[in-house]
C-alpha cells in the first residue's frame, strides 16, 4: 500500500474537528433551545459573589454570571438602602461574564452589612459581610505578618517534629512497625480531613465550574503525577528508598499545609480574627506530628542523615504554609482552595500507598496489617490527629 504523505495525515486528523466546529456554529446560530422556550419562560439568572473586599469608604465586589442567560445589574442596596455604583466591565453579563462592582459606602468597622444586587428582572442576590474590617492589601506589613503566621503554623512545628528522628532511629523492629503504621494513621486523617474540606469548598464554586468533578480529577491527577515522580526518584536514588519516601511525604504534607495557609489567610481577610487565631494555635499543635511522619521512613533505614537533608525536608513540608497564607489573605478564591486541597489529597493518598507497599512487602503478607504493633500504630496515629484537630474547630 502506498505510504501516506504528512499533509494527508494531518488533513484526516483535523477534518472531524472542522466538521464539529461547523456543527457547533449551526447550533449556536439556530438557537434550538430559544425556539423551544419562546417568550413564555423567564430567564435563568444566577449571580455569584466571587470576592468582596472593604476599602476605606467603599465596598468592592467581584460578580460572576453562573447562569445560562445574560444578566443585567440594575440596582445595588446596602443595608436595605439603594446606593450608586460603578462597574469595570459594564452591567450586562453574559454566561460566565465577570465584573467588579464598586459601591461608595461608609461602612462601620466591626458592624454587619448586607450587600444586595438586583437584576433588571428584580431578582435579588445577597452577600453578608459578617464583620466589617478593611481587607488586607499587598504591603510589607501584611506580607511580614502572613509570613510570620506561616512560620508559626507550618515551618516551626514541622521542624520540631523532625527532632524526634534520633529517638526513632533507636527503635526496635516492632517499634518501627508501630512507627510506620502511626505514619499511615496520621496521613489517613489528613486525607479524610482534606477530602471533606475540599468537597465542602467545592460546593461554594459556581455550578458551571463543577466543583466536585474538579476536586476528584485534580486529586487523581496529583496521585498519578506523584507516582511517576516517585518512580523517577527511585531509579536515580538506588539504595535510598527511605529518602525518596520521606521526600514524597514532605511534598504531600506541604501541599496540605498550603491549604491550611489558605484557610488562615482568608479568615483574616474576611475579618474573622478570632477564627484566624484559633486556627493558628490548632494548626501549630496539629502540624508537629507531621514532622514525625516525614522522618519515619528515614529512621527505619537506620542510616545517618545529614542535617541539611532534614532541613530540606522541613522546608518542603512547612514553607508552603506561607504561600497559602499570602494567597488566602490577598487574592483568595474558592477555586484555588479546591485545587490545592485536591492536589494535597492526591499527594497524601499516594504516600499512604507507598508506605503500605513497604509494610506489606516486608511481611510478604497482607495479614501483616493485622499485627498488634501495626494496628496499635494505625489507631494511635488517627487518634493523635483527631485530638489535636479538635483545637482547629
């Protein structure tokens, strides 16, 4: 058979795409849904508040049209009184159209205010500002504050947990079984906690973003990506399986801590200072056990670990908290939370599987997980995280 030329192959590849584009153009031009609906059905309007910030003498809100029909912003009320407003991209929003609304309003610090947007059809969309405080803006002062919070919550607790390494390296074989199982228990709690929080935040996303699907796919993608990374590291670090696993645990915990930083930063950005302080105290205690989880694979190999390696692992696990606090405090958006929580969940799931493979391979039997040290470690790990997690609220 005569060999095909490259242009012919590309033509065969793009022909279905061209026909599909033409079909979509016909559907949009003919508007079959509009023909069925006619004039007897009201438009479907769904406005969502993406972000609301407070500036001196003004309320600024970013709105997104999550509905299939165009929406026109007609009026704005603050505390049941009509106020003038301006928009940066007009008052008419198509599907997934976005605009920033600015309302000159003398809000009162510490008070509760209700912002209401009325469309041209009279449909109201409300957003409550529970505690009015000025939204942090990017400045050296706030960067310093959020950096300090990240150090308190992520870097220092993880570093303190790493100090258990000399003690762990002296444990017996049964003690190491307990330790690895303890690590699985710690990470299993983070997995469940991150998944529940991620799915909860996904419900805050506009329906068009399909938050639940986005969360699941991002978690699965992170798991598969880290499986590939783990394989690459193992092929290059022959004889240092414990180091590779420790790095993967630190990466998973770091991604999880990024989500914690988002929660703390957004709490302060929304004026919930009491909640933010509570989160700092709770996460600080909570995250100390994460350092223990990171060094467990290293202690199992009973090899000398350079101090710089321990510092590297601590930074990988703790520093992302600072970035999360910055993002949450200055440009928080639910979609960022969903993505990073999902990636953290996928990473932690991959690490749990890696540790479980090690335990099962050593014992050459799945029944190894039913041994007393392993069962005790699993229960202890989950219990420790549960008790310290209660302080987070």
